[in-house]
C-alpha cells in the first residue's frame, strides 16, 4: 500500500510505456491456485524506488519490506520475498540489508538493472556487493529502461526493447568489469531468460578475444553459466533454445511476471518446449528450493 501511495503522489500510473496494474495478495494467491504454483516470491518491479527522494526512499523501502514480511507471516508456506533497497543510496542500502535479513528474515534482494544510469558492475556498488557476497545473498534483477535510452523509437514503449537490452547490459557489465568474479558467493537471478544475452553471446566472446581481459582467460561464457535465469516473458521456443545454449535446466527458474502477465503463459511456453521430467522438476521448484531453503517447508 505504501508503494502504491508513493506512485500516486509522484503521478506515476504507467512505467516505460506500460500501465501499472493493480495487485493484491488475494489476486496473487488466486493466480497461484489457478496455475499450480505452490509458493511465490514477491518483489518490487519497475520503476523501482529512484523516483522517491533519498530520505523518503529509505522510509519507503522499510515500509515495503515490513509489509512483505507481514505477508510471509500470514502465508509462510506460500509467500516469500525479496527486499527492496533504497538504491542508489548505498549507505541506506547497507543498513536495510541488515534489517531485511536479520530482523525480517526475507529471502534475498530485488534489484533493478541500473540506478542513475550506473549498471551493477559500477564501482559505486562495491561496498554493497561486498556485504551481499559475505552473506551469500540471492539477488533477483529486474530490468528498467535507463535514462540514456528512453523514447528512442516513436510509438514503441521503452519496455518493449529496453528491458531485455538492459538485462544484457548489466550482465555484461558484471562480467567484463570482473565484479561477478570478485563477489562469487552472490547468487544472481536475471529476468526474462537473460534478455538479449542468448543472442549476443558470440559478440561477447569475440569482444574478449580482442580485449583480452586477464580475469576472463576462458572468455565470458563460464561467468554467464554461473547465473540463474527466470522464464517470465522468456519462454518462447526461440528464447528457450537460445538460453539452453548458455545454461542447462539447473540454472533456469519458473517465473510469471504477475500482475503484468499470467502464469498460464509460462506454463504453456514450458510445456511447448518438451522439457524432460527431471528438467521440469528443477525448473518448477528444485532450483528455487536450493536457492531459498525456507521454501523447503
């Protein structure tokens, strides 16, 4: 409720060209019952929290996280949650990490792909990532259209192109800056089957051949393979084929993008790919249970 109020006060009824839909715990549970979903992890999507001034952002992040924890208390076997951090305020984010994990017992953290046009491999985030690495945290990353690339093509919402592209930007930035290797104990989850990453891997492989980064002696693919990728809006045959050339089913996760999209969509996409029974067990719940031990109840 506090987040919806903040959006209204900022005059935001849509983000990156798409209307912001209503959400409620009742609608979330109805989706779960209808689509065969046992447990759902909640997080704040675009527009993130940057539209709120610094001090207000700290208060809003705290309110969102406490609300999330309250929902988990009421529905402990069905609801989990990724904490919102008041980024790009790193000091405020560091304080909220401790509260979110040690007091609220949330399951990880929800990030945007960029903050103030700084992608996640930027040195500004080093203290934050060091702490999250120490805690072996799970970070789920949702895309956001960067300021640099808004409204480039008339009539095409930023989210239609920029979301998938910005996931790729931040993945590449983490890998080519060495950030993902510097903080190897962070478990990263990227949205939408990695955005455009599966279609650009050969370009990144060639980039390393030219640039010869010492920290990537075997190219960028070993780092790409360490990440997890969820399948919301990333479950067509072309997308799944591309992603399967990077990772196997042990690094794929079921996702719905609700309330923007319906779980029936991803159910159909996964079914059409004809995964094996073992693959389906991994994608549907095994991988999530390994990442979020509390889901094993």
